[in-house]
């Protein structure tokens, strides 16, 4: 049960890089595509793709390789990459959930708060299934329902609405700077997951979920008293 003084009644989690590390699988599949077109991409370049949708990622990669393709060719390569990616994530295991995540999700649940997923990926459900995370979520918003790219706040407004909660009552956990901006534009409290220097706009930045207590996060934001 949430108590009456509790400001926050829901948590919205981004998936890739927050709950699981799928960036390495996106990288492997995008790299295979780049190699097929006779160029290469680095891990540093891959960092810039985090949070970008599939077609936007493809456009960026093609520009790095100086490759010009027709729209039909782009659709073809996006499908090829996606099939490679699906092959990689179908072998994911529950052990790939990042440290501390399950314990944190259980704490959130015990506080009586709702839990939603927000991911730009159309493959988010497949990742949740293969890692065993799916039962933890009340609401799943993914690339099939979210149509606007971050920093548009649609990615968080949709799951908040589906939970029946206003943005002011939701904590957003996000690793991409564009996602932090999206959360703030939507009126959410943004918790950055990763390195402070990359997530300057976030209210609080955590390195990850290991040893993280929901009570201490809520206490840090208790100035926003719910009436
Ligand atoms: C997330 C990832 C991106 C990925 C996007 C679309 O935002 O961070 O790297 O491109 O989802 O994923 P999809 O599985 O639909 O191609």
C-alpha cells in the first residue's frame, strides 16, 4: 500500500541500458550490417545510437559510412539487421538482467507503486520474455505504441496514462540524455542511470540498481508532498 504522504505512485523504466544490456547486441547487429556494406563502426559510435529508433540509427550509420541507399534498400537493411538482432536476443537469459534490478523492482512493488516499461524498441517484449522480466510490469509501452522520438515526452506520457498516474507522481529511470530531456519536458522526475557527466539534467544520477533503496530515493524527493 502507498501511504498518504508518498509523492510517487509509479516508476517508469527504460529497458536498454537500464534493466538489461542490449546495446551490445544492437552493436553486434549494426556492425554486421556496416561490415556487409564494407565499413566498420566503433563502440564509441554505438554510444551515440542509444535511444535512437531503428530507422534513425540506420540513417546515422549510413552517414558514417558515406553510403547512399534508396528508401526500399534502407527498409531491406533495417529488416536484415532486425533479424540478426532478434536471433541474438532470443538467446538472452535471466542472468543478463543487470545487478540489483530484480531486488529493486520487488521493493517498488512492496511500496504499492505501479511499474511501467518505456522502450523505443519494437523488440522490448521479446527481451522481457527471454530475461523473465515480463511479470514485473503493469504496463508496457514499446516501439509499437510509442511513435515519436525522444526528446518528445510521448514515451513516458503513454505509460503514465496507462498506469492512471499524472507525471508528477512518477519516477522515470533513463540512461540516455535525450530520455532525461523527454522526462523533464513531460513533467516527470528523472533519475539518470549511468555516469553523471552524461546525464547532467537528471535530478539524481545512480550508477545502477545494486544496493539501491527505493526508500532513500523517495526520501530525496520528499519535498514534493502529495496532497
Ligand atoms: C532502443 C535502443 C536503440 C534501438 C531502438 C529501436 O531505444 O536504445 O538502440 O535502435 O530501441 O529498437 P528496435 O529493437 O525496435 O530496432
